[in-house]
C-alpha cells in the first residue's frame, strides 16, 4: 500500500493536472485534514477504505485518477454537480421511491466519476476493497444495482496501480 501512495504522490508532484475524457481539465485538491476524514466516516457510518483514506490524507483530497477524477471528502474535489463522496453515497442510498427494486449497495462508495452517471464504486466492507462500475443511466424500472454493475478490479490497490501504469 505504501508503494502506491508513494507513486501517487510522485505522479501528482510531477503533474497535478488531469484531463477528463472530453478534455475537461481538473487538478488535485489539497490534502484532507484528519478532522474532515473523521467527519466523513461519521457521516457515512463506516470507515473509508484504508488506501483511499491514506490517499486523501497524504496525497490529495481527490482530483486525480481516471475519468473525471477521484472525488474527495468534504472540502475536496467534487463531481461535476459539486458532490463529494458523502453527498453521493447518502443520496444514492435513499433509493428511488418510484422503483423499490433499486437499492444502492451498503458500503458501496462512489469515489470516481466516469461521466454520464457512471461511477467507480469501492466496496468499503469487503477485504481488499474491490472496485466496480455502476452505470445509473442503464437502470431500468425493476432492476437492481446488480444489473448495472460491472466488476473492474478485485482490489482498490490494483485499480490505482492500473491507472498509474496507464492502464485505466
């Protein structure tokens, strides 16, 4: 895990700017404070995945990575609508009153915006913190999130390493 954090810090020191798929520029945010991490974990009701927590504290509170960037906790990088990971998780967990089958996965933290209502989601409850894509545009009435979820990486560490290696 420390090697990934070191590589991420080195990459952002060299090039703090990112370019989204449509040419949208974004930049790494400042590091998160321990207080903002504690507030996020209290609001979410669970601990952030350890690697993501370290990235926020030691490198940047979002604004790096694939797609339109990793989204931060309070005071950090947001999606295109100004939402941080807490806003997104809590909003998605509310469900859809018109579609009772739709239920956002417990502990599924939308942490990277890919565009067009597609998010990379890290499983905060499973060992290794696997990463999936959830395509909310593909949702059809009566489907669950399982029907619009694509597994991407068995571990958050592999997901970040793939991006650092130019694979994602």
